[in-house]
C-alpha cells in the first residue's frame, strides 16, 4: 500500500516537496488560504498542478493519516499544532518542519503528545529550492528514527537525527541563523554605506584581500580572543563607524549592536584569555548577565 501523508500548508516548501517526490494522491493537503476568497483559486490551482488531494478542512487532510508534515509560517506553527491535535490519528507522527524557537516546538510537542500523537522536531537547514528533497534535515525527538524512515520513503535523501530531545534540532537551526542571517544583515549595512560613500569597489576589494578561510571553530576562537583583549578599544572605534553610517543615512543597527558586544566583553578585563574556545566561552559565560544580554546596562 502506498504511503499517505497529511500536509498542513502548501506554500513554497510543501508544494516543492510534493512535486519533487511525485506524491500525488498519496498527499492529503490542507492550507488555510483555501478559506480566503483572494487566495482560494490559486491554492486550488496549486493542488491541481501537483495532483495532490486538497482538503476543505484540516480534519479531512489528517483523517486516518499516520504521518503529518507541518509547513506553515512561523507565527502559526503552535496554533496549527493545537488544531491538528484535535483531529490527529492515534499514534500518528507529527513532523514539525517550521522555523521556530525550541520553546515553541516543545509547547507544540506537549499538545501533540497529549493527544496521542508522536511529535518530531525537524529543522530544514537550507533553502528548499533548488535542493528539494535533498535539502538537509535535522530531526530530534523520541520518534526521530521512525520519522526519518518514513520521510525517506517519501524521497527525502539528506537527514540526520540530532538527538531525542524535542527542540535540539531547532536550537541548532536557530543559533546557526545568528551567524547566517546576521552576516546577511551586516552585508547589507556595509554595502549600502559603501555605495552611499562611493567606495563600494574599494571596500569589497579590501575584504577580499584580508579574507583567509578558516574552520569556524578556529575563527570563533580568534574572534573571542580579540574581543576579550581589545573589546574596549574596538567599541570606541565602532562608535565612530556608527557616526559614519548615520551621516551617510544608511542605518547602523547592526553596528550599534557590535559596539555593545565589544564593550561588554572588553570590560571583563581579561588580558590573557584562556587557550581554546571552551575556556573563552566559559570566561564570558561566568562573567554575568550583562555580557550575555549584549551589554545593556554594562
């Protein structure tokens, strides 16, 4: 018998997966946009293009289905889990692929488990297009291995179990986003200012000349070392950078945060940082909340 899957949400991720896996009638789909007069025709057309079975109500999509994938917007993830719990088949595996905090997934897990389902935290670690079913997935939860097997049967090809604790997979994704999305924001702040100052080519060339690829652990160790030793001086320098960006009118939100972090860590007064990243992290962690919250009030 062909496997059935209940899909909640049929946006970019849901439709991409269904088409790539050629799930067709094996997929029973509910998307709240079908209730919106302005979106209904487009959603029905998307169902038709993928040859999936569209459902008017969530209970129709989940009835008798023992594998559910939740692929909705982050602000709706918990509410959808609460709604799904009311019509989830006993023993069904509920895979939450939404990009939300570990605490949100833990709250959703409580609801699903209380209803007799099995909750699995799934973190999608890259854009679904163009990777499609080869997009890397991290899974965590008591039923993560079973979910991995079920997802593999649907065609997903790049999965790893991160542990049995719900929230572990999403913690990896969320914290990784500090760097990934933060670098994107820093890039915008830097390039917009460089363009406004008429020095974009020179700034980017200078970055190319100074960039030396290192493993992230070595890079993090070096960066923390510099902040511990020179944070006060660097904070003063970055305040001048804030003035530069504000004069250009391009914004300095990220740079103001850099000033706070540099100053708070530099204010610890660690002139001889411990060797290795673990020692440096411990020195900062044990220093007090003012550093961990970005230096507010420090």
